[in-house]
C-alpha cells in the first residue's frame, strides 16, 4: 500500500465541489449547498455539494426522455466501449478515488481497494454481457415460410438511487448496467457520498458517455427522489437501500396516473444469520465472524447480524471472539493498523447507540472492542459489540453497524432456528459453519437467502463469480454482477415475418414486367 498511500497524500487536502451534472448547464449557486464533513474527523470539511432543485430534476427527465431513441439505437459495441473505458479510467484514478472513499465515506484502505475493484469489474462484466445479449437478434425456430427473431432493446428512462455504503461500486454498477442496456439514466447518489458519485460521472463523461444519457442529480429523497419516482416518464428505478424506502418508491411508481407499468429493481436490507454447529472449528468461525460482522464497520447489507451457535460450543466460540474483539483497532481509516473505521454520520451513530442501550436491557454483553479517544474523539465511531439474546423475534429492524447478536441453540431446536430465520421474511446472505457436510448442505438448502456461504465469511461477493442479491424483503432480484441482471433493464421484441409474402411480391413484379 505504500506507493498508493504516497499518491493518496496529494488528494488528502483537496476540496471537492459537486453539483448537478445535467444535459444543460446549471449555474453555480442555483440550489442549496451542503458541506461534506469527514466521518472520522468532523472538523475536516471535504467539500460541498450543490443540490438539484425540483425544477432541474424535472428538466433532466425531459432531456433523458428525448435522448432515449438515439441512445437505444446506438450500437451496443459503442455503448459497451464507453462503459469499459470508465473501468480503465477508474483504475487510472485509483488513488484519488480511494482518498474520496476514505475522506467522504470513512472507508479503510483495504475496503477502498475492494470497492474500486468491484466497480471496475461491474463495468467490464456488464460491457461483455451487453454485447452478448444485445449484439444480435436470436433466431427462433418456425415453420417454413416464416422467420422468428427475438430482439433486445432498452426500456426507457431509469432512475438509479444508490446508497452511501458502496459510494463507487454500487453507484457505478447501477448506472452502467442501465446505460449499457440502452437506457438514459438519472443517477441520484446518497446524500452522504455525492462527491465520489460526482467524480465517477465526470470520468464517465470523459469516457464518452453523452451528457444527456447519464445525468447526476445530487439531493435528498424527499426532493429529487420523489420527483423521479413520481414522473410518469420514468420507466424503471434501480434502487439499493433500506426495505422501507424501497416500499415508498414502489408505492410512488404504482400511483402514477397514465404511466407505463414500472420496473423496480431493488436490493434492500437483511437480517443475515450464520449457524454454527458443534463440529465447526471455533477459530475459523471467529475469524469469519469478525470479518462478516465488523469489516466496513458492519455497514454492508451482506454483513452478519445474528450468530446462532450450538450450545455445546457456544462458550468456546464466545471466549475466542472476546479475545479477537479485544484486539481490534477502531480509528482513522487511513492508517494501515486500523481494523474498523467510523460509521457514516451522527444520525447513524445515534441510532446504533440507541439499539445498544436496548440490548443492554434485553440481552447480555459478551464481547466488545474498546474505543481509544485519542483516535476516535473527533469522528462518528461505534465500537464493535456482541450481545447474547434469546431469539431474533424482538429485533425490530436491520441495524446497519458493528453490532452482533448471538443466540444459543440446542441440536434439537435446529428446525425452529431455520423457521425463525426464514420467518423474518428477509433473505440476503446466510452462513453455515460445520464439518458435517450433510448438515451444512441441508441447512443451505432450507434457508431462503440469495447468497449462502458454507465454512467461510459471508461478505465480499465477487462480480461474475458470486452474483449478489436477496429475496423476499431483501430485494426483487435479479442479482447484481450475475448473468441475468441486464435482462430487467431490457425489453424483448419478437419479430415474426411471413417470408413467403416477399417471394410472392417478387413473382407478382415479375408478372407485371411481362
Ligand atoms: C451492500 O452492502 O449493499 O458481498 C452490498 C458484499 C458486497 C455487496 C454488498 N459485494 O459484501
């Protein structure tokens, strides 16, 4: 990391200013401006963001709508080349993008590298997949004298509403998927991470993406989000974030008068669990639990929230976990020795602390990491904690931070555990640790979750290798980074032609000549 860190130093003090990047010019000071403060040191101002007004958002939809036929007719090879070029540009700007991830998003260097790797992978994977799907019509069988072809095209205008926890990877994945499939995109990044989003769209325009095809609309949900989801010209929304917000978007899309039936592609929350039986290796379990629950300060939708441990090994697992959590360093994400960085902002910190207070009453604190005020006093930090609780029924919602819940179970209760996990209705990631292959396979089969991991951690799905996404309350599918993702951004057109008719015309013409 040393050469990368030296290069990052040149971006550490730079002030960034983001504003709407629309098909038309937007005057500076044309909207409300917000300061962006650094999550690990609230005294540091990273820059500012000018928010998009309702009027600008609505004009941006006009421009996107007008761009659709032209963009949809642009050869897919050209669209794919632009998207691949963005991947190359992100690699060239790795140090700057990592600095932004860390200063604006509070990300560790290791997380930053993973994040940009994932974004680059999305660009290259979707570019290749788009050429396969949209490159040529599929010929279908039919009777003699008839030809049948299936053609793929874009659907219309997409709004892409993305979260702050993967300010580059998820943001970029949504935008390039929608665009490469032939759809103009209106991208609304999370309020907390507009600067990173702004830099990515600048690079995308540099890569050759027309300014009316991908536009950036920084702002909040009630303003920009509601203009987009209320506009009848928005064909679809691709969204990653909370389940509650996905439901609000779904209702807004459905309520539009005279609009086409909408597409909602949502990747939402989870109540991700791991089951550990008596045959599992406790040291391996703890290493994987630490990563799954506390990497990225637990701010991944894939993160582990509930650890079920069979009673006979529970004390041993908790003892090792206690030791491991004691060793974690919470602090400045720019230092290589830091394991856990800050949570995104003060609202997040307050919410997590309130949940910890509740757990103090209802559960038993079994392991924690201590905060060292010399490294954490100026930022929004939450120390990793693990509480033992009786069951997940009392857990109201996903807690997006470094809080682990532990539940002991007896071997005879395993069916109840599975019912309880499935019964919550979420289904994103899930893990099982066991050296009993039959047990592991059976559990993996019974659990309703999008990504199941056996004897390893449950985060860090790799594009093209582990397509990612949940079911039920956790999302609509299809999986990001998977072979079917682009299909939901596309329309299919079946063209059937009576080829005998042409033959008939030809002979009629020939008759006329005589
Ligand atoms: C998210 O946090 O919204 O598997 C998605 C992972 C990442 C995806 C997380 N690739 O941890």
